[in-house]
């Protein structure tokens, strides 16, 4: 099939590479416009646009996918189907109607669970034991189109949103390629999503990343991992914000109250509703990331309370 691939960040690259190596013909990509990034705020192309340039592919970068010039060029390219991975922009019906085979999205959840922009983060924060990825046809309603295929993935105790998403992206590339093969061969069927089990995963806001030390140690651990690397879990000490890296469980320490900090020679422990967790690394406002024991040593005190 003739394909126009839509995607923007690094997580879309495994799928684009898999399709470039497949029997299908990727003729162009659609990606978000160049954006300012880095300390110097230089105008920077997206990872998908960068790979497209390396492979000699045309990159379409509409400000809005409903722009007339973009729709005209997409029609000229005449794709049979448009695979999508983390494009990051809304696709109006006029765009969805261009390829006869539709837009086939790789979504990083087991639909209908976690429809939206942050399925991996929300799944981790909710304490899910299993997640996965689903291929489906885009429709006007968010992530509600009929599905083609899926795979499941066990969430590991040491997973962060970053590591889990990386693994799903690698495995999902094969699923997307196989789905497109099946569409071309007529061997896959569209299946309506169940009406039960729908949950939503809106983009995670910074204020939602604040740690609630009154929750269980397990919930605190999953919350921090779900917010890593972005937007970054955080707490406060004396009203100063501190980013917190993934913690370690210390089930043998149940004496500390929620948010209470105990500073030892080799460990910094924080109480929760159940037992303590150990801080590994922290990043105080305006300072680089550092080991929690080094940060605590600079406080010049042996106890404190976080979240205050």
C-alpha cells in the first residue's frame, strides 16, 4: 500500500522505521511544525521530520490538519492508508476522508481503556498490572474507532512511564506493520470497541504530579513512576518545590507518619499511609538532580515533613 505516516516524537520512530522496511511504500510524513527547544530555544524539527529528511521523504507540517493547502497536498499524494503514532494534532473529518483505507492509529493502551493523550502515565498511576497497545481506525470521537489488533504487556515493578512507553513503542511497531499487511490482504476485521470499560487519559498536568504522602506506599511509588520522566513527580518542603525520582519500598519501616522524613547516614525515608519509601534522587528548585542523601545532608537536620 501507499502510505503517508503521521507522527511527531521519538516514540513514533520505531513504527516509521518498521514501515520503511516493510512491503509498503511510505511516500511522505505528517508531523507537527518545528518548535523551539533546548536552552537556546532554537527552532527544531520533530524527530519524525528529522528521520524523514534523512530518508529523503517529504515532511508535511501543517499548523492545523484542516488547512486547505495541507489537504490538497495530501490528496495529491493519494495514500491508500495513513498510519498514525503520537501525531499530537486533531484530524478533522476532511482529513480522515482522504485515504480510502482510513487512518490507522497505534494507541498505547488496551482500548477502550485509557483513551486520550497520556495512556501509559495514567495506567501506571492507576496501579494497572497489565497494559498493551491497540491498532484502530480513527473516527471523529477520541480513540473510539473500531479496532484491528492488540498485544498485552506486563507492567514491571521498576517501570516508569518512559521505560514502559519505550517498550510498547518497540513492540507496537510490529503490530502496526502487521495490521497494515492484514488490511491490504483483507485478513483483518474491524471490531467495534466495547461500550463497557471505557476510561480516559487526558494529558497529565503539572499540578497532578504532586505527591500525596497520605496514600499507601504502593500508590506513592506508582504515582512517581507514572510521572517519570514528564512532568516529573514533586513535593514541597517549607513551600519550596522538589522533584522526586522513583522511590524504593521500605516495608520494614512503618513508624513514620505521612510525609515525615527520617534522614540516616545512607538513606532518606519518607512515611506514607502504610510504610516508608526511600528517596533515591531529588531535584530542588533551581538546582541539578542529586542523590537524596546529599540533599538531606545539606538541610542540616535529621527530620522534616514533605508536602508542607
